[in-house]
């Protein structure tokens, strides 16, 4: 018997080419089918972002009170929170002694409220007190830093 030299065919290469051809044919058929189930719509609605602005009487970005106090003194400070927004806001005012150099006691340290648009300003009051018994000479010439933070967020 005589042997013929038939070229060897790579079965995997042929199978991959057939699958590639079938994939291309099925993709073209499916694209026509999906196109039948799509719709288009148009709208003329517009939107506008509401103005959000909370200001205050007595404060801008930073407030500095020049307060001179002696042992036994107390002082009351008032800030006004104004809602110039077109939306209701919830505000929180926090007061803290950031350095604690002096024995000052701060009361009214976390004050919250809600202001409707155009509502009257909200007055926020906090007290600073230096207890009478805390009169050490080491406090002479010391300064303290009281930080007042106003945070306002839109009410949903």
C-alpha cells in the first residue's frame, strides 16, 4: 500500500474559525431583533437649582470676639443665623474651647434648629464663664481660643 502525504489539518483552528463565523452571523441577526424593541422619547422639562445661602448677623467666615474676663466674670454672646435660601435648612452651632489655656466654662455648646425660607433670623446664645475660685497667677497674660462653628444643611 502506498502512503499519501495529505496535509494535517488543525482541528482546533478549524473549529475556532467556524465559531467565529457563526458568532458574526448571529450578531447581525440579533441586532435587527433588538432594534424592534427600542423606543425613543423626548421631553422639554427644565430644572433649576435652588439658591442655598445661610448667613448671619455677627459672623462671616470667622468671628473674633475681643473678650476681657477676670475670675468670677461671665459673658453672654449672641449670633443670628439667617436663611437667605429658597429651601429650608437645619443648622447646628457648636462652641468649643479649642486651647483650654484658661478655665473658661462654655454653656450652650450645641444648639440646633430649623429655618424655613424667608423666616426670621434665629438668635443663638452661648455663655462664657470664668469660675471665681480659679484665679491662679499662671493664667496671667494667657489667651484662649473659643471656636464657634455654624453648619447648615438643606432639609429634604
